[in-house]
């Protein structure tokens, strides 16, 4: 297996593109781009490009998620300020 090849982790079926290969104590470890994890090369099999789905959505950082929550809270406060005095019958 080489960097740039496509591989499938046989235990889960995860298909990724090989980003790095590291050998430690006689074991070849292969990093797949979709998980950014290293897998024992003996647990991988070659996959085709057609089976590969590149990662297009980056996981948000903690700061970005906290900012999203704060933005939602602010939107809720604004809705409450604008519409909080309206009763169920519209008066």
C-alpha cells in the first residue's frame, strides 16, 4: 500500500485515501484521511476510487460550536423581546 491509494478497513468498511504510512516495531500503520486514524495495514484491503467519499464537512471546533449556541441564544432573546407580549389569541 502507498500514499494516495484507496483502502477499506475490513472491520467497519470505512474507505479512505492513504495519507501516511508509519512502521513501528515491525507493524505498518496506515492513516486514512476520512478518520485521521492509523490502522494496522493487515486490517486494510485495497478499495477503488468509486468507493471513496472524500470528507467535505470539517468538524467545528469547540469555540465555533459555542459561538453557534450563543448566536442561537441571542436570536431567541430577540424573538422573545419582539413577540413575547403576544397572547395565544393574537392580542
